[in-house]
């Protein structure tokens, strides 16, 4: 059994016709992995669209949403790092290795 190729533009029509459902699954139902989202919607809507085509249009459409989630995560990580390190640490000492004397054991001093 051979697979028929979709006509030019059919995949785009399938994607944008169900854009509201895609947004609902992605934002509200928690389908954050594109592969799982594609699989669930393909079963539900009987799509002919392949995964690569879906991923292309998904990334094109949801680019701003995905980047805002990663920015929020980065801000949270920065806040955690700032809280862990004290604002100003006291200076304990600056080691100067140029003035260090070599250790000479007792048995070498008798010569």
C-alpha cells in the first residue's frame, strides 16, 4: 500500500483550520512535547499531515509563546542564583606566594 502525498497547501490548511484546538491542547491541557501533541491531534482529527510539517508550522506560529516560557525560566534561575550568593563578601587575605620560605626539614639543617 503506497502513501499518497498531500497536495501543496493541504497541510497548511489542516494546521490553521485546527489552530484553536492546537492552542487549547498546548496551553491548557499540557501537551508541551510537540511529538505527543501531533500524535494526539492526528488521532483525533484524522490528519494526513506529517510530523515534520506540523513541527515547522507549530514553531513558526508559537515561537513567541515558547520564548516567553524560556525567558521566565531564566529569570527564575537568575533570582535563585542572586539569593544564594551574599551581596558583599569580606576579604579574608590575599596570598603572596613570592615571600614564602621553603620548608627545610630538621635533618637537612645539620649540614
